[in-house]
């Protein structure tokens, strides 16, 4: 029996490279892990695009951590648990909020652009935080500032071998362990077996499974799909977070308007010009994301419109320009003046809460495989992520992975090298490019229409059937990133749908119109999936 790989051994004879650690992905999870691991180990960081092409680079609002005088890890814990709608892993949340402040302070030492006033850190308010808690850099350019600082730190040590534009196709397993990953250089068509004692998956989310998403095109759920094929447990896939304020447009990705704008006092208005969140949540526009999205959906249905409005026209224009330069200038380019216009907004796919199930050291259920950042399901977000906790999660858990590597590598090195690797054999000519492109497009439309903010058994069943038909229409992928991505998107989509269908309740980001209530008796639990060994393929 061989496990399923997307790659077939006859595609091209691969070459080999050897490391202690490989890190897959160049966002906050991957960069933090690579910088830390390289202090002691031989490390390669592999990314399928250029280093800065990440979700991390797009992050606007900032990083949540108990750094303010009125704040404490306990308050941050309470807010995270409340937002998570009964499904947070409390041990993981405790680690997040207690280790978070030290990790953010360390980050500030290499990233001088965190915003300060008179020497004091400026902390912003965001949805469902009970105190201002979100540290930001360059106004609303936190992601690019942080990613650039971490990249400089990685490059200045020059101990990490950086491999850009290399597509990781599959994890390599041998003897029940992950022993590295196979990558494709799309330019030359060459495959490489990257052997490593430990592999850190930091491949980000899967927003591209939807047609309307804030996520960049690299967010195709590759990490979840390859971990699943390799036998790791994945979970909480039904919990896809929709952000309340994507700019209403048909662009891809959708431009996000940070929650911090509502933190500064911007309103959400309906088509009658009313602040509809007042009376729905004690924090009105700053309620948890799932609560705001649910009411937005109700308002849009009632008015028959596909969008609502974000209104900052009552706020000081100078403050808006200084505090939100990125949002201000991007909106200006798209024909909106944040100081004068009501901005049309709609909920949009934003964040994958589920993913590769890990313990508090970032270990997946497959020995040798760690996961960090959006690809991981540490349990800190429960059923609904608290705003700005995701950059923090990547920082905190990558640091823990680095600490854990020290004991793991010493003990596992020989075993990881001893195994015999078996790749499946077979011809993989793949499907025509036009079919691959049209199937990706159809899948995204299907997920947005049937598996979006509001779900029902009827829609989910139809979606599952259509995904099955799409899978059947495609040949096994040939050596081409587009084909691999489509296979991964289909794997991820089918697990989102299956989990959403099984969970017969509404909780956090999962809203079922046929099961509108939260059902703690039957559903205060997680839904996990793991592939059983089956015929190669
Ligand atoms: C517009 C926007 C704004 C946001 N704002 C905030 C915010 O203010 N605060 C906050 O906490 N969170 C925010 N988030 C969420 C947060 O940015 C992400 O959850 C986080 O950055 C994910 O980091 P990551 O390291 O897990 O993945 P990413 O940053 O997405 O990096 C993934 C990496 O994996 C690589 N990769 C993927 N597949 C493969 C493959 N097959 N082979 C090789 N490489 C691969 C990619 O190329 C990329 O380098 C925002 C998200 C968006 C979209």
C-alpha cells in the first residue's frame, strides 16, 4: 500500500537535498520559525512565490497582545474565549495571551516602525476586545512592516537557504514520519526531494476557495491538503471566518477595510442610513465578527441589496489620513473618499480557522511535521477568531516549535534518515489548462453561493455533489502548479462542506439557516478528519 501523492515517480527523476529543518512558507509563521531554527540547525525556507507574496504582507490592523496599562493576559484570555463561541482550546489560549507580550516586544526590537506617541506604544481598539490592545506599524501597514523586518532578520544571518518560486507538491513520509517535502521548480520542471528531520508547514490559509476573498492568490490551502494526504489530522474546517468590511466590488482579492477603522469610531449603516448594530451587540459595530456578519446578512436580505455602508465621514479627516494611509489611498484610487463618502461594504471570506490539528508545541499528529500560522489549528480561535489574534498566533507558536525542535531533532535524526521512501509510479498527463482554469472559477463561485456566510443542508449537499463531479472530470494532476493548486482547493473545499454539513447547529462563523441555534449538548466538540491508508494514487 502506498499513500496518495499528487506527484508520480515517473514525472521526472528527482534530485535530493538534505536539511535539519525545512520551513514551507514565508509569512509570519514561516519567517519566525526559520529565523529561530537557523540559530542552531541547517534550515531551508521554501515558498511557491516571492518572499513578500503572502497574506502576512497584506495585514493591516495589527497584533493583539496585553501590552497596555489597563490590560492583562487574563482580560485577553477572557475576550478570546468569549469570541470563540465555546470551542477554544483553553490551554492554547493561555499560552497565546501569556507568551504573546514577550514575543511582540522581541518583534519590536527588529521592527522599529511600530506606532508610538510620545514614546508610548499606540494601541487600537478592534472588535470584541474589551480594551485597546492592537499594536500597529506604519498606521495600517502592520503586515508589510513586520514581514520586511523578519525577512531582514532572516537574510542578515544568511544561514537560511531561501528557495523562492518553488512549489511544494507533497510531504514525504517514511516509516510513519514526515521526512521532508517534494518541490517543483516550475521554470525547469525539475522536482527535488527535500529531506529534513523536521518539517514546518506555514503555508497560510485557503481563501482562494471562494470567489470573494481578501486572501492573495497564493492562499490555496496547499498545506492542509498535503498534510491530509500524508496522514495528519485536520479539523475545524467548517469555521471559515468572513470579515464584515470587504470593499464591495468584483476585484480579486477584495480590498479589506480594517476593523480598526470601526475601532476609531466608523459606523456601519443600512440603506436607510441607520446604525443597525446598535442594540444587536453591547459593543455595536465592534461586536465579534460572527455577530456583525450575521446581522449584516439579515440587513442585506431585508433590503434586497448586496452591500451595506461603512461611514467614517463624521471622523476627523486628518486623523483618517494619518492613521489609515493604506486604506485611504487605496480607496482614493478606487474612486472613494474615506472622508466624504459612505463606503459600500459586504462580508467577505477572510480567514481559515481550522487546519492541521496541532498540540501546544505546534506538533501535528504526524511525527516530524509541525504547523504554524493560519494553516494550523491550534484551537486558539475556537469557532470565531478574535480580531488580530492571528499574527500573534504565528509568532507565539513558531517560537514554541523552534524550542521543541531542539529536543526532537536530536532524538529523531537517525530514525528520519533510516526510512525508505516510496513514491507511487504512474503517468500523469493532467487536464487541459482551460479545464483547470474554468474548474477553479466554478469551484470558487459554488463555494461563495452555497457554502458562504449562510448555509443549509440543501445547499451543502448540492455543493458536495458538484465538487465530486468536478473531481471526476479532472485527470490526475500533471507537473504544473495550477493543477496541483486545483487538486488542493478541491480537497479543502470538500472538507469545509462535509464539516459544515455534519455540524447541525449555528456556532461562531458557521451559520446554518436550518439549524439557527447553538447546540452545546450535541455540538460543543470538534470535527476532525484523517485519511486512512488506501490504494496509491
Ligand atoms: C487583508 C488582510 C488583512 C489582515 N489583517 C490582519 C491583522 O491586522 N492582524 C492579524 O492578526 N491578522 C490579519 N490578517 C490575517 C493574517 O494576515 C494571516 O492569518 C497571517 O498573516 C497568516 O500568516 P501565515 O504565515 O500563516 O501565512 P501567509 O502569510 O499567508 O504565508 C503563506 C506562505 O506559504 C507559501 N505557500 C503556500 N503554499 C505553498 C506551497 N504549495 N509551496 C510553497 N509555498 C507555499 C506562500 O507562498 C506564502 O509564502 C489579515 C488577512 C488579510 C487577508
